[in-house]
């Protein structure tokens, strides 16, 4: 199936856990900003028609210049984020003119591949909503407010969710409106669909599709990029 898919790359978060003064989107990985790898993956994916980057107000000019300098001609807008992740995505959706499907991705996941993007998009074409995820390998415990274990869910039914998460546009915008005042409490786009009783298909992702959150993630990301022989 062929469809107009706009990627919304959410890069409006701070760097609190990273401990960096600058936005973590500009952390150098083998000499290139992390966000450059992220955008490049969507630029190179043939299923993606357009790209919208959502970022902090102080980063808009830097990211616009980066896109021009790297020939990222699929980028149709660099827009300012909101006070929460959900609000930032909402701003990105507003800028995604003509999109039939939305591929929402964390800007701080620079190791996603064009093949992974295409795979989850194709799944969304069939079901209306799909996301990447990996089986959980650690034993997970549910604890109470005192740190006391309450239960042990089965690992077979658990997935560590990744992005992109891809949705048919009208389906997703209905979910946004349905969230109402609870919108800012959603940190995951699939949860918006779950909130209204919808279903999301989970497609097996790669454990290399990590999110840059703490300093050790930079070491891991650069190691993976070296193994790939890749540089943005």
C-alpha cells in the first residue's frame, strides 16, 4: 500500500538525566549531532513522504540550518514544542499538512533504521495503529509506595515500547481530542489509543534502537554506529 506518511520527530525535551547544558539532540555521536542521525533515517526511508521536527524554541534555527546543510529535503517544518510531550506531538500534527498517516518518533532515538521505519508503517497501513517494541528480558516486579513487591507479571506478555509509533491520522487526532484534560499525562502515543479502547499492533523492533537518556547511552550508541560503519 502507498500512503502519505509524515514523520513527526519529537525533539523538544530537556537534558536533565543526561546532565548536559545543551539539548541532548545536539550531543555529538562520532562527530555528528544525534538528531542528524535520527532525521537521516526518515529521510532515507522511501515510505516517509514528509518530516516535521518539533523542538525547543531556542533550537529551531539550529535544526533548520542542520536540515539545510545535510540536504534533508523531506523536512517541511521545524516547529516549537509545547509544555509536555503530548502537547509537542499535537503541535507537530498541526504542521503535518496532508498526512494520511503519522509516524511519531523520539528525536533522541538516533539508531532507528529505515527498514524498521518501513516495517512499522506497513503494519499500520493494515491495522490503523502499530508500534515497535522488544520482548522484556529482565524479571519485572510491581512494587507499592514503600518499595515492597506486590506481584511479578509474566515476561511473555511484556514489551519495552520504542518508536516510531505509527497511526492513521484521523484515528490519532480523534484519540487526541478524546484525551481531554488528561492529555498532558500521556508520555506514550499508544496510550492515547488505549485510552479510548483502541488497539495497537506491536512489531518486533531492534534492541539497538535505544533512547539517549543517560551518559552511558552515548557510549553504547557510538559503539553501535562504529559496528555499522555509519556516520551522519
